[in-house]
C-alpha cells in the first residue's frame, strides 16, 4: 500500500526549508528520507513519533500526514 506524503512534504518545507535540513535533524540520511517519502521503505513508529515532534504535528492529526492512502487516478476513454 502506498501513502500520499504531500502534506508531510509541505510541513517539512514549512518548518525546515529543505528535506536535507530536516533529515539531519531527524538523524537519517537525505537518501533514506527520500526513499521513505517515495514509498520505497516504511516509516517506523519511532520515526513517526520523532517527526511529529520536530514538525509540531498534534497527535490527533498524525493520520493526515502519515496515513493518507495514495489514490491512483485512471483516465477512462469513452
């Protein structure tokens, strides 16, 4: 299952300016963060918790940042 991290990406830029700056604060490489944001590897519960703290995401909003399912739009030909 793939997740849509657009809202999370926006929050990262809003709070840290770049994904690179955020990844250093998180303690992971920029490549690792990129792989996670591109659904190649999953975020651990500890990472979600730490990211939420760094990004000031309230606990009742975590699902909107980390668990929005990615929707595939299929164009239909009539």
